[in-house]
C-alpha cells in the first residue's frame, strides 16, 4: 500500500506549520503578541496593555482683566484689557449692562491680549465676558462687571471766545472749569494752542476754576488759532474727571489798536499798524481818571444803553451824580463800567478840550459809531498820559492781562 502512505504526508506537514506559527506569535511582543493574545482569556495584565494612552492635562489659563471685578468709578478714557500668559483668548465681549450696547475692541495677533478701542460712557455699568482656550482646546468663559465714573464726578469746561469766533489780536483765551482744578499742570498739557507763526504762550491761573492763555506778543493778524482740547478722562484732582475732547478754531482779524491820549484828549486808531482814524475825545476827569495801560474790547456792545450812577457808588447830592444817563454806541472795556460810547450831549462841545467823563472814553457820533461797527472783541485800547500810570484795571476786570509782564504772567 505505498500510495496511501504517500498521500498522508502533506497533511501532517501542514499541521506542524500551523503549530509553529502560533508558537512564534505567542513568543513575540508588540502587535504580534496582541494578536495572539486575542485568542486567550483576558486577564489583568492583558487589560492594562490594551488601554488607550491618556492626554496630559493642559496648564491652567490665568486670565487677568482690567478693571478688576466690581470696580466702581472706572475712568472711561482708560482701555479695558484682558490678558493671558498661557493659552489664548478666544473672544471678548464688552457691553453696557443695561442696554447691551457693545464696545469695540482688538485681539492681538498673539491671541494673548484683548484691548478696547472705543471710549466708555460716564455713569454706566459694563459686563466684560472673556472666553479662553487652554493647550488642549478646552474653552472657559469668565464674566465680570464694573461701573464708570458717576455723574457727580464728571467735570466740564467752556472756552471764550467760542469756536469759529473772529477776534482781535489782543484777545486772551479764557477757560472756565466746572470743578476746581488741583492738577493744573496735567490740565494744561491737555490743551494745546497752535498759532500760525508757532508762537509759544502760557497759561495764567486766576483761580482754581478759571485760567487764561496768551503769548508774549499779540496774535498774528488775519490768521487762525487751533485750540486742541483733550480733557476726556483727564483727572482735574479730587476725583473729578474731564468729559470731552474738542478742537476749536479761533480766527484773528486785522490788528486794530486804539491809542487814547488823556492829555491830548484824542484817540488815534491804527489798522495793521497804519493810522486809520483820529477822533477828539473826553476821558476821565481828575476824580475819576481813565484807567491807564492796556484794555481789550469785550463782546458786550449795546446800541442803546442806560448808565446808572448808583452802580459806581454815586448818590444824589454828589456833584458827580448823573442819575440814569441814556447813551448810544456803547462798547464795553471793563466789567466795572468802562465803555467807549457817544458822549452825552452836554459833553459834545468839550471833546478835545476837557476831560469830563467818569472813566469812559466819550467820542462824537462818527467816532463812537465807527468803533461800534468796526472794532472787534479782542482789539486793543492803550490809554496813555492819564496822570495816573499805575491806575490800571484789575486783570479780570475785563481783560487786563497785557498789563502783566509776560515773564510774570507765565510763572503763575
């Protein structure tokens, strides 16, 4: 039976090959070992080898926001900021708590800093929500609230002359503050005055709520001043915060100067340094001499006015008492009652001869009307030879600033 034995040999060789392959798989680690073990009952060691690898925890995101939560009285000019050292900022939303109105902001390219780019409002509550991403892509949101400077601490300012006004070359700029200014140097830096010729001027504080600004010499004629006011967020002191920014333009007209000579009893008016007009005058008498030095025309012009002697302390029975006197073409020089005006009828014959007024400059109809119609607030009146050279007006009795030497003006 040799043929039967020959047929069985290949089957036995196949079984041996399978056993060998299984043995090899069991003896080798890695994937081969895992494949072989799938044929075997699962034990503790086997389960441990089969578990998926775990991701290490990401470093915690440390978020810092300005202002901190629950801040009260935050300056609305100061940006709101969110910043992280690890991870990144996914988004930031800054909104008014009551209205939901949002404030613009910008996320840095690094993704680690967000900053607001629009000013906030006064007396307003805000909600600031920041969403961050850690190193593993996990999102987290943190929200905080704060309020800005209350209305009681909001500080304003107004300026004379007003924006787009046209004034004379001698007009100081006057600034009135709604609250006392303790940080005067800080406020001065927030107001920049630029003239056509680059003149440098100086502030002079007459009180904690009023300052003026002028240069050492007059403004250049027929030019403009740019007054850049950046008081929004500026600390006046004592917790009072400025509330606006604005740029004003002040136009300067011709250089018009009146030289009023109390001894000669005449006024000469120069336009751009050329003599334009000469008028006979009557000025202050010996008891009420005209103010010496420099005065500046104000904006107060009255086509018809009534002067009351009681306002300068005169009473019936006083030889100087004039009761209530109606005048025309009254242009104010000082708050204390100094005007250029049409002389009273009884004084007209004495123009150029006798000083009869109570300190005003009286002119004839032609002269008084010319001043009224042609001279501007800020034009200069220089009064000379009054016999009382030190009798100048107080600096704030109108605009007596030009009676103060500039070196002294700039140091106060």
